[in-house]
C-alpha cells in the first residue's frame, strides 16, 4: 500500500477540510462582500476538489474522470440547445404562457408608473 492511501493521508486531508470549514464559517462574519464570496464559494470549490481527488480517488482515475466530465457537459449543452428555443419563447404556435405574459404586462405597467 502506498503512502498516499494510508490512514495518515486521509487524516491530513480531513484536518485540511476542517480548517477550510472554519475559515468559510468565520469569513462572512467580517461582513466584507469580497471576503464572503472568496470564503463561501472559493473554499467550497477547493473542498469539493479535495474530496473528489482524495476520497473518491479521482487522482488515480484521471482519464475516466475527464471523459465523464466532458460527456456530461456535452449532454447538458445538447439538452439546453434542444430545449432553449422553445422554453425561452413567450409565444408561438401551440405555445401559450399566460403567466409569463401576465408578468411581462405587469412589469411594463409598473415601468410606465415610474416614468
């Protein structure tokens, strides 16, 4: 068994994750927007990478992981490209969105009130 997968490795990763958790909880207490964004989202991305790479063993399965990621992104793009033309319309043949039309009308009426 290599040193990378021994108990000490996992304990070290766990300790780093706990430290990052503490930083992400304390960061927003400063009430500085940039610090909050970095500590909330930046550290979350780092923690997600560390969990995936170390506990899900994606470091050793790089080719498969890249293939799966690219495949998922291609399918998401195809789904969006296939549904967006219909979903993003407000009207058309056999396509009626009364709630959206009411929201647009209300927004236009509200905008007219402000002028």
